[in-house]
C-alpha cells in the first residue's frame, strides 16, 4: 500500500455496484486498507447491501448509502432517521426542496451527511428537455445547490464540471461530492458530464465517487492506488 495520507484516502469513495453481497465483499477484501470509504447503491441495497453496510461500519469503513430518496416528507424524514441510526456517513436524496427539508429534519442531531442529487451526471441539456424541464443543466444545478443550502442539508452531489459553481454557492463548509469521474483514457460508459479525479478536486470537490474505473479494472488495487496518487497531487 502506498503512503497516501488518510485524509486523501477518505476523498475517494468506491461504488460497490454489484448484484450480490459476495461480489462486493470480494472487492472490499481485495482492496484491504487501500480504500476507506464505500458506496452502497440501489442494486446492492436490494441484494442485501444494508447488512453489508453494517458490517463495513463495524470494520471501521465509512459508508455512503446511495438511495436517492424522493417521496412525501414524512416518509423521507423517517427513512433518513433510520439511515442515521445505522451509522452511515452519507445518504442521498433528490434535490427537491420538500425532500431535502424532510431529510434535514430526519438527520437532525446526528453526524449523517445528507447530500442532494442535483442533476444526474448521465443527463445533458437535451435529456432534461426530454424530461420536461425548461432549464438546462447549469441553471438547474445552480438552483438546486441554492435550495440545498436553504434546506440545511450538508451539501450536494454534482458533476465535476459543475463543482466550481456549486462550491461558490455552498461556501467552504458545504459538501461537494462528484461522481462522473474518469481517469485519463478510461471508458466513459453512460456518463455525459465527467472529468478526471484531479480536475474534480481542483474544481472544489471534497470527495469523488468512482465505480467502474476500479471495479472493472483488471487490477482494482492498482487502479485505486493510481487514483489516490492523482488525488494526492491535486
Ligand atoms: O449519487 C450518485 O452517486 C451518482 C449521481 C450521479 O449523478 N451520477 C452517478 O454516476 N452516481 C453514482 O456514481 C457511481 C458512478 O459509477 P461509475 O460510472 O461506474 O464510476 C454509480 O454508482 C452511480 O449510481
């Protein structure tokens, strides 16, 4: 394992996008002390990932529960409180004012960081127009970042290409977490708004979320180490 500062290590969140717990556990085992922060999203949560979250927390890892909640206020508040009780570090909700305000109430008094998903990194202006929105990506992200601040949640999820604008809105204390991260030359896949790890940090991101560049790599440990080295130099 390279001599990367623990703070730098915590800046990289590896997305455990797997169809079952044993595949996710195999990667966690392989990565060992290299990775300190994991994301459990929709696919793995449905396949038993909530119990894995508890195991990871018990083993000293940090867990980002990526459930992208969006429901009536009562439901979001109670689901957020349940996540806070499980000791997860980050929970996502969609960045709608009612939803974010409800999540802020649910997380109150706990260290849980609620992050509002502004505009998914797989969307561009044309996708928003198709979905019936009259504003483009930049204006929508700007609006939602301001509403996240008003709602009193910890911060937002945005593309690295939005991070500088979002950092200016949230100020130094807001959390800016960016998926859509691709090391130079990596497969882009379904991401439309993306940048390199170093570019994301330089633009003001606190943490990056990385899935396939690590999980689909021939050597996940080397891939994770290379990203950490890039973050350390950023
Ligand atoms: O909330 C997220 O984490 C998220 C938001 C977003 O706008 N875009 C996005 O890709 N994500 C997640 O970040 C991860 C990105 O994975 P890779 O594209 O494989 O690096 C996936 O787990 C996505 O669910």
